């Protein structure tokens, strides 16, 4: 299992567009229900976004990048950002009812 946290800040004029593209990803996830991926996205007050991705595959492969809506979200992400995405692997230290654990 691999867990990744991604954080970035959008340009103020691009925040709504970014949020709409993310909403499209969740619509496709809900419709297609791919196995082996868990995904959470948060929008902060300062136009920052945080994404938490958990994949079951030991090699970190995921169905997420294969989704058309995710590809649309990824297209132009750097142009929408004031601070570029930074991805980091994470380990859960504590969890109370937020994330299912095996």
C-alpha cells in the first residue's frame, strides 16, 4: 500500500476552475468505482489544495491516472498554480474514523 499527500496553491483566478476539475474526477470515480484506490481532496481558505491518495498496489500503481477526468485535471495544473504541486509519501501516525485501515 502506498500513501501520498500532494499540496499546491492555485492562482486566485484559477481556484474555481481547479475545484471544478477535481469535482469531475470524483464524479468519474463514483460512476466507475475503480478498485485499489482511495482519494481525498481538500480546498483550504488560501486557495491551496491538499490531495491524499492511497493505492493498494505495492508498486504504487493506481487507476486514478487512467481516468479521463483526472487527465483533464492534470492538464494545465502548473499553469493554474501559484505554488507548484509537491508530492510526499506519508505514514499515518494516528487515525480516528477518517481513513479505513486494513
